[in-house]
C-alpha cells in the first residue's frame, strides 16, 4: 500500500536528526518527505511535497506551529497533524483541539512514544482510506441505483442527448443489451388522466405493457418518459412495422379493458441506428398529436399520417452544445469530424428547406458565441458578411461544409488568442499588485485573488504556468531584489530594510536573504561597495 508522506518541522536540528534516525518510517507505513526549520519554510515546502501528515513543534521563529497548522489546514484540508511542544500550556492544547489535531505530545520525545502515535495514526488513516475505497459498498450502492441510471440512459437516448460513439460504452456500463438491426419508438398516452399525471398509474401501465407485449424477433423496453409511457422496440432483423402496430393495438385494447384507461399510442418511424432513435421518438410524439383531429383511443403510425415526411435534421440543444464545446475546447480534427457528421450524413434524405433552416441555426450559434465573447464578426466571417447566407451560394455540400469548418476554426483561433491575452493581462495585473504591495507583511495569495476577483486555486495554476514560479516564490524574488537595491544604494539599517520590504522579523529577513543570494545582507553590501 502507498506510504503516507510526512513533513517534519522543528527549529532544533538535533531533534529533527534524532527523529529522522530513530523512527523506522518504512515499517510504520510512512515516508519522511521533507523537513523544515520554521513555519515559513514549511509552508513553502508543503506546496511542493503535498504531505499527508504534519509533525510540528509549536514554538519556532518566524512562524509558530499553530499558525502553520491553521494555514496548512486551509490549503490541505485532509492533512493530519501531530504537535509536540515543551510547553504544558492549556491554551496551546485548547487551540490544537480546535484544529482537530490528532495528538499533542509534550517534549522531551522518546522514539517509543512517537512510534506509538504514528502506529495509531496509520491505523486511523488506513481505516479512512479503506472506508473510501470500499468497493463492495460502492458496488452495492451502484446496483441499487442501476434501474434509475438505466431509465435516465433510455430517456437521454430518446432525447438525442447521447452521442453515437458513447452509446455502446454507456450501455455496457449500465449492463444493457442493445443488440438489434432496426429500432422503433412508441409513446403511450393516457387520455383520461388529466394534466396532472399519476405516477402510480403510469408505473402500473408500464408493468402491464412489459408483461403483455410479445412479438417474435422483437425485444421491448418500457420507461416513463415525459408524462407518457415510452416503448422501445428492437428488431433482430428488418422491422415489421405493421406487425408491431397490431401488437401495440392488441395490448392497448387489453389495457383499456383491464385497467380502465383510455389510451392513445403513437408510433415513430424506423431508426437504422440507435443514435437515430430520438428521431423515431419525435415521430411518435407527432403521431400522438393527430389525436386532436382523429380522436383518442387508437394506435397511430406517423408514416401513415405523413407519408411524404423526410428525416428530421434538427439543430437543437445537444447539437448547439457540441458545436460550442468543439469551438471553445476541441482541436481542429474534432471540429472537422463534427462538421462532416452534421452536414454531410444523410444529406439526400433531407429537404432543401429543412437543410437551409439547419444551416442558419448553426450559423446563428456561431454568431452568438462570437458576440458573447466580444469577438468582432468580421474577424470570423469576413468584412462582407451580412448574416444572410443561402445554400444556393455554394456549389456542393462539401463546399458548404468547408465554409462552416473554416469559420469554426477561425473563431476557435480568435478565442484562444483572447484567452491568452486575458491570462497575460491578469498575470500582469498580479505582478503590478505585488510590486505595489510587497512591503505589506500581510500580503497573501488570498488578498491578491480578492483584488483580482479570482479563485486562489485557479489563479495559482495560471500564475505558475505563466511565470514558472509559485506566488510565494515570486513575492520572495521581488522582495529580495528590492532588498538588494536598498542595500546597494542606501545606508539604511538591515532591520529597517526588512520592514520596508515586508518582513516583520529582521532575523527571518536575514535568513531568507542568505538563502536567496547565498550571502548575508551585510556581506552583500560590503561586496557591492568594494565592487
């Protein structure tokens, strides 16, 4: 099992060395990932090693152990803390308890005592890890929710919210068999239930259809869908629609007789692939709408009612989301594949008027995205763009698809430039704020993010990616460079220079300066004068 990482903090080198040597870390299930002599160094080191456990003294220079604990708890909420101290002080213990410290040990430490604490801590952390990783418990929970997940899967399939390449993977995840050559959707509407449908009635109807629908070479799946009952029929071979119509009518009459419900059934067109099932579902809904003309209490087939009907090419919410996500986040190949699929598949089955509407909705989506992100339309569509684009302006579907692809790629490039510019401006503002406020000893990433109206997690990632340095390291760099100038160009005392660049403790300033320049402030000043 993976070892837990420990950060050891104490200003006594001899004590740290003793702990380091006398504890069998590996046998206890820990690794000593880092050491620090004070809270300031520990905080910076913790950003790098992300410890699971903090072993710290309370009384230390620059930043005491309790302050370190508070700040680390904010940055690493799951960290476990063990405090050791030479002070048998109730107030220290009370504050430690308030921070949910695992153990408070009084010095002098013994290896046996610390080993016992670490053993108990390991057992406690293992129990937590085991609880989180209780696969059997998760599986039981998953199995309990599986019927709900299956229902959601079918509903999203009928809504066209699952992409074709995701259907098989999700069906496997929910243990659903979807073998079949052709598919058809029916909707069963209870006409005498009013505007407020009774779920118990619908559940009873669902069970009734599941128990009574029988057709050779066809499998049925029933689910509650938009206040109706949806029936998905999967045919092993070519769909026998009129045999299906007969079976649906038989069960409809049987249900009316036994359940005393007035039912109308709408049947959609045949779908060759599962991703076309939403078209069949829409057809079933359209068939139901004809009950206003023909009356309720019958089974209606959309192809009988609209024999000249063509396949629906719909630019709805799923298509709009896919297009926006591809432009904002995808690569050129993703955009190219999406445009090819949207505009060139089944083109011969779509009427010219319907395809024109689809095309205009797609262009409108791009215009809206450009305006939302304040990208000039002429940068995307050209200076002569008026918004009136006709299919007859193009010689072929391929030329049209190429035009759309080019605009998508151009908008994507503009958005990337905009994001880069925005990131650079934000980091520049952060640098400017640091430059203006580095003398404030309370300067923190939280203070800066409050000024910039950003989350600290997002800012820290963005700042480090842009500058190659963490916020803490960058502030230290600015302060040290300012200190170097003051040492070189003024005769100010070292403690005054420390105050001017944001250090309350002149000793810690000298410590930090020596670590940064590899020489003390006084020697640095002397060397500058000699040079």
